[in-house]
C-alpha cells in the first residue's frame, strides 16, 4: 500500500478521503485555492499546497498545478474525488505517466463512458437495456425533430457531453422541439464545449435507480446493490437511499446483473456507478429499467451504500489502485437495514433556491449520526464552489425509521446567517408520499410550493414566545452560545423588568418578522436576553431574535396617531394591516437604522387606518409609516 495520497479536490469529499487515509496510516496531502486557505480540508490534511486563485479553472481544474503539487510533496497517489478532474482521462494519463498511482477509473473506461451516446451504443452491444431513443451522428435539426416525432412525446434532449443535471430539455410537443433543441445546444456548447445531443423517450413516473459497482485489475467486478436517487430538484439529487423502496428480488437481480455487465464491458477498475431510469408507473419492474449513463468515479451519495454494506469504499479504492483484488466476493457482500442521505445546501429555498454565501457564524450539525462535511463554524461559504456544505446520513433497521431519523437530524441543523435547505429537507422527508416510498423524479417540482411555503408560515408569536421560553440561545457576539438559563452576563436584563428597560422582541423569519412585547405573555415566561442579537433555530429554520428599546410616545408616535420614522432607515417588519384593531403599546412597524431596531408602537388603543411602508422599504426621517385611529 502507498504511504501518501494527494486529494485533488476540496470540501466534504476531500475530508472524507482523508479520514480513510488517516485510519490506514497514509499521509494526507491537500491542494487548495486562495479562497480555501482556511478551509476544513486544508486543516485536516497533514500537508497542503496552494495551487492558485479562487476560480476552479485556475486552480482545482489545472492538471499541471495539481501534478506539480504531487511531485513537490512526494505524493505516491492521487485521489480525484468527484467533479473537477475526476472524469478527465487526460489527467488520469498524466498522473500515471508521472509515475503516480491514479485512484480512479482507467482512462479507457472514462473515455468509453464519457459521452452519453457512445456509452449507450456500447451498452446496446453488451446486451444492456438502454433508454429508447436516438443516438446517431446526424445532428441536422430536421433529422433530430423527425426522430423525436418517431419516438413520441414527451422526449428529453440531452447533451452527449452533459453532466451535473445540465444540458437537458424536456419537450412536450413537436411544435416546441426546434426551440428547445436550439437552447439545449447553446447550453451544451457553453457548458461542455460540445453541442451534440441525443434524444430519449421521456420516461413517465421516472425513478432514478443506480447500482454501485466495483472492479479490480484482474477483471473481477462486483456490485454493492442499488441506491434510489429519485428525490431530485431540477435533475439534481437531494435525498438518496439504499436499498430502493419497492425493489423485489427479480428486479434487483436484473438491474445489478446489467450493471456488472456494463462495467465489465468497459474493463472497469475501482468504484463506479451505473445509473438507470425506471418507469415506475406500476412499481419497479425488471423489464422497465434502462441504462442511462455511467459515472466513472466515487459518487456523492456513496455513504448510503457504505452504511448498508459496512464497506469503506474509499479503502476499497485505495486497495484497487494498489493492485489488490476486490476485498469481498459477491456472495459475501452484506446488505443490512436502510440508509438515507440528505444533501445540505447553502441556498435559500424561499428565494428560488439561490445559493447563499458568507461566513458561518453559527454552524451546528447533529453529532449522533454520520455527517460528511467540508465546512465549520467560523468558516466561509464562498461564491466560487458548489453550495453543498454537508451530507447527513442515517442508518436504521427500516425505511420508516430512517426517514424519521433523518427528518429529525435535518430539523436539528443550526446554520446562521447563511441560509440552508434544512427545513425544506424536513418537509420532503415528512411528506406522506415520500414516507410511503411513492416518489418519482417529478415529486419536488410538483410539490415545491408546499415544500417551501409551509416551512415559512409555521412561525408566529407563539413560536417567538417559545423561543425565549424553551429554546432560547444568547450570543455574546463571540461565537459563544448558551441557554438563557446559564447566561448571567452583565448585559442581561429582565424583559419584565422596570419600564425603562422594557423590551420588544422582534423575530425575523426567512420571509417575515413578528414583534412582541412582554405584555403579550406572562412575565414568568421571560428570561434574560443580551443586547446583542440572538438567533433561534427550529425545524431547520433560523430566526433572529433582537431586543431593542421600545419607542415611547414622543419618540416616534405622535399624539395624532401617525407613526413617523424617527430617523432614515429600512423597514424590517410590519405587523399590522389596515383595519386591524391594536392595543396601546403594540408594535406596528419596526425600523432598522444604524444597526439598531426601533419599534413604532400604537400610541393608544384603536384601529390601524393606514400603513405607509412595506418590509424592505427604505424610508426617510419623519415619513409616516402607519396611522392609528382611536376607538
Ligand atoms: P452525483 O450523481 O454523484 O450527484 P453529479 O453528476 O451530480 O453526481 O456530480 C457530482 C459532482 O460533480 C457535483 O458536485 C456536480 O456539481 C459536479 N459535476 C458533475 N458534472 C459536472 C459538470 N459537467 N460540470 C460541472 N460540475 C459537474
Ligand atoms: P447527468 O449526466 O446530468 O447526471 P443523466 O443522464 O444522469 O444526466 O440524467 C439526470 C437526471 O435526469 C436523471 O437522474 C433523471 O432524473 C432525469 N432523466 C434522465 N433521462 C431521463 C429520461 N429518459 N426520462 C426521464 N427522466 C430522465
Ligand atoms: Mg447522472
């Protein structure tokens, strides 16, 4: 076995490979970009080499820089992780030409499977069922259209060089074909430098079933059962599991046999995945599963397979690269229980799933399950790389137990102020259709609104009160978090204390805020609060809880009932609407100015007769923000 390995990657997968390397006594060498100087994978490595600027095409994707780092550190082997250079046959060849062990697929296998059309032709020849469609050389648009017409709609246009869910267009009708083709070709040309496409029948009720395969240099190939990755958003996997729900013995035998056959057809060595698409309109059936593509690398979702088999796939990769045979015979590979993985992304579901970047001021994941992550509290999620920040993996005796445990784990995620999809994952995992195993790749698309929206409306005054009462955390501004109970610092004050220190609490949700005063709840429920902002977490969501001095009469509320901005600022909450009855002292609008928040409260009991501001508005000093009429 080699004694050192360089991982040509970053993030969670680099950390994952290092873990096995360390366990096996192998020196772990990292490469990193300028943006990653303080990244977790650099911290966890025994040695690290700077290879260039933040942009991946100037660092992680530059084969020569990675090779130079390997030579400079005397690395005996290179593991490419996934993405980046992992399926780059020229890089694999250059590594081997430099006398370094390549812990990846043989270059010839990568090439054979690299283009989807060529791979499918090869599979047809090997007797593997492939998705019906056109995979010819002729790329004339009219020819492609007539092929699509013959296949029958809907069809899927796919870039032959595509990957990562990009370069695909679903087309519903013949009329829409040519426009969709042109747009797919443009995306393919710009993303992959190759505008050729193939056309597939769009499988209805599609489920994504894939088989983990493993080969050695003696030509032995085994499989490690299947994974179901049907829970996808825009062709990107979100939740994966093993085994696949509803998989019977006959179907499993058919799909795993086909996978082993496919891997053997390209003389595969190491870890690889054969992806299939299944028409699950009548459940999984052996005659309704077709080869889609092969990924010639370790897959993001490999931990679910590791969980049910007890195999460390990275260790197996090391052994295969070192020339050792597959460690277990097919019949000796166990399959136990049910494993499920959720991908935690730094993104904002409430805002179209836009990536969310910035410093991870607070970052806490459950510690009683497997967590593969590449970030840490105090670290940074940068704009330069994939927004996936962690994978949460559970292993239970049944699917039901796995889904429930993973939902709990996602609900425990605490990340601030970077936004994540944790609450969205909880909703997916708790959805009755998911719990029943009745999910195809269209599930999220069909349910998206509910999966996103329902997580936002949960919160209200009740929640805010509970936040303070039960789950409260205080931040002292220095990464220290503690329950209210144990906090006793000098800046604390009783919310139900003397009137000059009476506070209103404002809770910012992802799309709204609520304000409350101690009058809203019995004094006994309050605990000390710092003058700094605190954040409360529930069900994967994060809410900011801030305390501020209540503006009394004359400090923003005129006796005529109009609430005027005391200074220029931004509206962060509007908690009453025209027509609402309000009580004296009730906050109506909250203004943020000079990093402080100011509540404008009803000067007397009455009714709101006008609201002149909305959340997000910038307002000038003295602007009338709301009007209350006595009565
Ligand atoms: P998996 O099936 O393991 O999720 P994906 O195909 O989604 O694999 O890709 C794994 C990783 O590699 C992801 O981080 C993805 O963003 C990246 N990736 C794969 N193919 C490409 C590509 N063609 N361009 C950019 N990133 C890619
Ligand atoms: P990539 O290289 O981007 O991973 P794939 O060919 O693996 O591309 O397809 C990605 C996803 O698109 C699949 O997981 C599946 O959800 C969907 N998909 C692919 N082919 C079909 C098809 N013929 N019918 C329906 N859905 C498909
Ligand atoms: Mg794929």
